[in-house]
């Protein structure tokens, strides 16, 4: 049988009680909403500024196009890139806000991103 007296530490619940009010208070504080910021470049279609290129929407600049000789074969990774064959000649240009390791390449009516390291820039 148990005796009528209870032996225990009365302070054993106080640390938990001391930590729960701040946790409750933190939960009742309204969260500040955040708005995602999407960088844009003035004068460039949003598809280029966001890193997604639709070659059909890109217009070549009035000046700044160059001829380039392809040094190595290149297989396009997706529809935004242009497949290349070694020794062919293409027209290339850059767009504002575009990754400097890539250019827009044109061959006839085909257009797409091409890696600069695969090209010998001429003129």
C-alpha cells in the first residue's frame, strides 16, 4: 500500500512550464508574408531573364552578330540549344542578362543556345 504522503519534486514541472509560454507566444505571433523576387532585365523577354530560352522568341540584335566556326561536334541537351557539327559556320550573338558562357547561334532558320568553348569567333 501507498502511504498518504506523496514524495516528489514540485519544481520538476516548472522548467517545462517556463519554456512553454515562449513557445506558445512564438506560435501566436503572426508570420510576416514574404514575396518572392524574380530578377528581370529591362528590354529582355522574361523567358531569357528566368534562364529559359525559347529560340523562336529571340530576335538578333541590329548590330553585334558575328560569324563563328564550330570547333567540335555538340549534341543539344534540350530544345533551347542548337546542335553543332565541327567545321560548320554559324552566326552568333549575345543577349543582355545571358550567361556569358553561352551565345545564341543561328544556322539558316534554326536557332538556339551554343557553348562559347565550342566556337572560334571570327570577324
